[in-house]
C-alpha cells in the first residue's frame, strides 16, 4: 500500500516536471538555485550528510570553505533535477551538442573486440545527459534502476529514460536483472551502471578517500564473467553543458580479480570527484562509519 509520504513525494516530482518544462530555462535556474540555497539554510539531514561526505573529499577545507562547497554542491544537485525535468522537451541533438566527450575510443575499442562494455560511473554531474550522448554514440545501452515507490513515480522515471534511448532493467533483488545484463554483453552491447552506492549491503570493501567504504561488485563481476571491457567514467557540469570522460579499461579476467578491479574503480572515481567535488551528489550516508554511528544513536535512543 502506498503511504501518504510516498504519494506526496510523487505529487511533488510530477508537479516539478510539469512546471520546469513549461517555464523559461533562466527562470527555472533561478528558482531551483533559490530552492537549493533555502535547503542549505534549513540544514536538513541530507544537507548535513552531504557536508560530511564533502569534508572527506576536501579535508583541507576550513569551515567557511566547506560551507561554500556545500552550497555549490546543492546548487549542482538542483541543476541536475532542473535538467532532468526539462530534458524530455529538449532536442536530443541539442543535448549531445553540449556534451564534451573524451575517451570515446576506449568504448569503440571494447566493442570492436566483440565482448561488450561495462561503463561504471559515480553520481556526478548529469548522468542522463551523459547517457543521451552514449546512446547516440553506440546506438543505445542498458542500465539498472532502483524500483522507486510509489509505482506511478517509478513508471514515470522509466518512461523518461526510455524516451532518451536507454533500455531500463529494474533492480529486483534477485538474479533476473543480472541475466539481462549478461545477455546484452554477450550480444556485444553496452551496459552502463552507476557504481558508487552499494544498495545490496554486500559490496566490495575498498579504500575511498582514505577510509573504508563499499562499492557494488556488479560492474567488475559482469566484466569478469563475460570478458567485457570494464570502463570507468566520470561526468560533471560545464557552464552551459556537460563533460564526460571514459577512462581506459580496467583489466579483470576472472572473479578472483573482482576486488582489485573494484578498488581500481574506486581510485578513478575518487580522482574525478576530487577534481569536481561540487558535482558529486551524495546526500546519503556512504561510509560505513556514518552508518554505524547512526545505528548506535538509534540503539541508544531506543534504550
């Protein structure tokens, strides 16, 4: 049964979708930036967690610098949502024309080998804009999305991304999504996965900005199983568009190499995030130390 909060959330998203597509870009940008600034002033849980995450990325920043970085990161996050809501009404050729893509030859070389490519990237910049470029370059790709609630909101996001040329596979918690991805790679196609959040709780331990974290094993495991090229990618905003970088492939030939390959992914993600920290949209608890602290606080409050 759909809860009241889920229904309100869906109503908010769908309303923003309509309004953002209707209003001029300049007005939408001003409105969403104002919303980001108000969120920073309210200092809710997501903003506080974003600030803690960014503190690990730029440990040398003092309090004032960290506050400014958090404000810019929230504005970047708001820009992502504004662009998401406006993208269905924007010509895809116009979107691709504003993407600066480097490293495309790494994807081309992988497909020339005939075993497909697994592109893994973090929650940075606008991955939908990057996906529009990738779909235009390769003829399409397959990705996995979390099954949102309520169902109406999930269907809206699926329809949106399918309209951009993405094949969407729902994250179901069983092996069905993995089977689809394996099939696509064996057909010499591209699979694109956001790889910096471990939603399963069984990810690979890695060092990330000097502290233990977990990343999903899916990208490296898919590459090891199929022989596909594992290609790290990053994306971030430019003044009037986006930049996408496809790094050289990470070699992973068997499952024993999955932990090392995942650590190599973490290292490349960290380097790109450190270069563009305001464009990393991580408002959730990411490091196990934060998750454990939250669990201990809940336990103490319950006792």
